[in-house]
C-alpha cells in the first residue's frame, strides 16, 4: 500500500501496451486510455487551499515527461470535471489567443499498488505550482489534461518507469522541503 511516510506517491502504477476503451478510473470521468499512456488522478483547487476537501472531484491526467510545464487543461475539463470555473483562478498571463496561465494548486492522488484505476481516499500530495497551470479554450485543448515534468521537478519528485513490468513509481525526495 502507498505509505505517505515512506515518500511513495505512486506505487507501481500500471500502464499497458494495449488501448482500453471506457476506462473507469476511481472517481474520475470515464475515458479511453491509449497504449503506453501513464494516467494519474488529480484534483485542482484554488492555490490557498491547505487541505483537499473530501468531496473534491478527481480527474484523469496523462503524465507526460515530454511536456515541459505543469498542467495543460481545457476550460471545459476544468469547469465540468474539476468543477472549478476558470474565472475563479487568477489569470497570471495570456500567452497566445485562447491559452492563459492561471494560478492553481494541484493534488496528486496516491494509487493502490499495481493498479491502473484504483486510488486511495486519503493523503493526496499537494503540488505547489509557482508558475500555475495552462488553461486552454477548447480548440487549443487536448483529449485529456496533461501533467508535465515541471510539476514533478518543482516538487522534487523522482520517477522510475519499468517498461518490462509496465508500471511506474513516483516518490518524494527525502530531502524535499514540504511547502504548506
């Protein structure tokens, strides 16, 4: 079991070489998960929230180490899935037409070991995102939100991807300073 004291956040989270249709990821909207996609469960809140409310929606996000920022999500996903109107998040910048950088806090849910779809109900990891998240209008968006490497690096998380056994492990660096 993922143990917060051990620093494990994702404990051998499974992925697959096969595409799976209509996947029910614990308390998330049903989605198609393509082959070799690393899909995690996250929640999004206003940046000042200190503890994730128990009824906070979980949404699926593709963990993409090739995306060099924090999170990219569409306005529709933010409003319908995360139940957070984009207007409630302070706008930090508009970089291009239809894409804005907004202030938010991201919560990464701990998985049940060796599962692709089951997550624990306790102790999600808050990710501090100094830069914020990218919120795109629908025409600029993706099928699923994308969680990027910057969010992991800024929170001093280590990732190990085991391609033979098709799972990944994500853990907190023991020397990381917890920001509240």
